[in-house]
């Protein structure tokens, strides 16, 4: 079952810099993260990280909320201590986000100097062996904002996979050696749990679908698509399989699945290709031909985009 990524957000600056810009960025960037990343749980620091005491309290807050990843926005110049302390105490990756410098007049000071701070902080984290990413650009810069979203969604996908249950509805088709897989390797690499349900369970569930439910789905399909070329009996089996797979997926608590789509299903006039397309639109994602490796790609695609997955080709 998918679990949300807990994303820690903190704005930092060294205490001798003016506080007005950091306070503004803290509001704006925190709101942007919440609005643009609804798939994750944004944990906003209760204060700006500008002193060692503040950083200690922020770390405790992030620990209480089991933060998986930190976005650190530079309100203004920040020494190496903030990023180093956050990564050491939390032991999670960090995204260092340096917005563009705000305009300033001749003979006045820089108000942020964020790029310099980010470069210096990143070099220190590299020496400490910590995992970090750098982003330069303000939230209204499509390139910079897009990079932040891509990074966060990548970590979201990694976490979601660790809580994913993948069902095998049958094994691979006969002589499809390329669809064989290493269950232990998949679990070690992605954390995906794999269980098996025999095709007989699917066929039995098809037979148990009430006639009225089947007829209603058949009518819906006839009203939506041209059925003139569909062989006799195939539409009823299509509807029964569509309804049965929905029930089996829910009953087995499968987040995703693969199905052995032939020869048994073809012999019984239940070729599932169109069914799988309909189910994908319903966010019930099942890959064809028992191809587990291809289904892993579909799982990642779905977690990254939130969209229906396409059938592997």
C-alpha cells in the first residue's frame, strides 16, 4: 500500500543578514510546495533556521514527523553549519534551493547571496559524504521549479514502491522466457512485495458475477463502442472479466498486478487487452503477459505522474 513521502521544508539564513527576505521566502516557498506537490506531506519548519538553537528544534520537529527528504531554501546567505547539521542529524537527502538574487542598487549590499552559499554548502556536504541536490532559480522559474518537483516525485516514487503489493494473476505465458523475473532481487532493490493468485480464482469470480451487473456493463460498452466485429460471446466475457478483476484486486489488496493473458484466457474467449485498458482508466493497473519487469516500469510511471499507465510494448 502506497505511503506518502514526508517532505521537510526549512528556510535558512545566517543571523547577521536582514530577516525580511528570508521571512518572505519562507511564506512563498512553503505555500508553493504545498500547492504544487499534493502527493506528498509537506512538514513546514515551525521557525526559520538562523541559529543553532533553531536548527536543533527544527531537527526534533522533523524527527517527530518522520521526514524522508528536506528542501532547504536559502532566505539569505547560510554557512555550512545548517545543511551539515540537518543531514547529519536526520540522515536523509537534502535539496539545496537557491533562489535568484533580488535586485539591488549600486552601493548597497546583496540581500541573499544564495548561489554562493549553496555552492559552498554543497561542497561541504560532498566532503561529508551526504546525499544532496542543488537547484538554482526562483519558484517562478519553470526550469528550477520543475527540477524541484522532479526530485521530490522521484523520492516519493522510491518510498511508494517500498509499500507496494504486486499480484501475479498466473505466471508468464508459455515460452515467454523474457518475462521471467527474480523476486528476491526485486524486493531488495525496490521493496515491492509479490504474491500469487491462480487464474482459476479469476475464472471462478467471472462465473460468480451477477447477470444483471454483467448485462449493465455490456450495455454500457455497446452504447460507447462499435461491437460489429466482436465475435459472439466475447462481450459477455469481457464484462465478466472486467468486473471480476476489480473484485479480485480489491480482495487480495493488490496495488498492481500482472496477468497471464494466454493461452488459457484466449482459449476461453477472455482475451484481456481491452479490459486492462479500461481498468487503467479506473486506476486499477494490471500489466499483460505476466511481465513483471515491465510492470515495475508501469508502477514507477504511475507514482511519478499519477496518471493511468500504458500497456508495455
